[in-house]
C-alpha cells in the first residue's frame, strides 16, 4: 500500500463546507493534508461561493446531497474520508444514504447530525422563510478569530432557504460507515451541536473530540483539525 510523507497510508478526503460558504474555507486544511501526501477534494455546493452565479431559490438539500454523491461517483472515489462542517453535516448524512460503501470514515465538524424526518430548521431555535434566499450569518457571530473575520465575511454568499427547510429521509446509512467521529467546537457552540456531541460520545463506534475555538474550525485551527482528520482514517 502506498504511504504518505508521514509514513501513514495515503487517503482520499472529501471535505464539505457549511452554509453560505464554499470550498475556499477548507484551503488551509487541504494544504496540510496534501503536504502529508493525501488526496483532497473540497467541492463547492451549488449556488454558493464561486458557484453563486448559479444561485436559485429552487436549490435545496437534495441538490447539495447530489453534488456530493456525483463528486464521488464521477471521480470514481472509494474508501474516502467524508467530512462535513455545520450544514455540511446534513449533506454528508444524506449522501451516505447513496454511497455509504464508498465511505471508509465519516467525520462531523461542529455539524448537524439529523435524525430521519428532520430539517435543519427543525434542529435550531430559528425561524427562517422556507423559500427565497437567506442572508449569511456573519463571521463575528460564528466567533471567527478577529484576524480572519473580514476575509471570511467577504466570501460568504446568500443561500436558498429550501436547503434549511427540506426534511431528510434516512435509513441510518451513516451509522454503517466503519469509522465515525464528531468534533465539537467549544466557543459559542449551538445546542444542536452539543446535543449531537453528547449523544455520540455515548454511542458505540463513535469517537468524539473537542476543540477550543469558534464554529469555523477549519479557519481557526487548521493544523489541529487536519491532525484529527488524519487520525480518523
């Protein structure tokens, strides 16, 4: 088996961003993983980031699930580490329903972990329109470090409200993935993330970790996050 520069077997990471973001937010983590000899994909979901010119109120959670499923199927990816941040937890949970045999490890980074029949709106104490475009939450509200706040705010784009209102239909495929981990950010954590962390810390087959930083972990603690991702292989 081929090994990386660290002596670890090479792995393929697929990193899924959260709401209003894009693949850009994973740049620092991706560079660290690539320098260690791993292959990294950080696709931008439909309608945000560099794909914001395709924004449409008809884009929903199912669209983003298919973005990820097709990224994996069309590029013939297998034995992947599939990682989702925040809203990306909804996306990777849905994607696992379609391609769980291709997933060797699934990692939730301060992310939503829905149950069958839940939407993101069901999991937070926030009322949002089910249609139309939703303005992004600011970097300051996400507790991004002060040095990066202006940069992060300049990259955030509105997102279709249907992404947050659509309910998922699940059979528990994510639980069938061989290796599973949940990483919680401790600064300003949402109750939904804390609840997922506590539940999964008591669930056999899961590893749980805490990081002392704000919600956008890949911006605030890229080296530490990359290290945890490599441990999840």
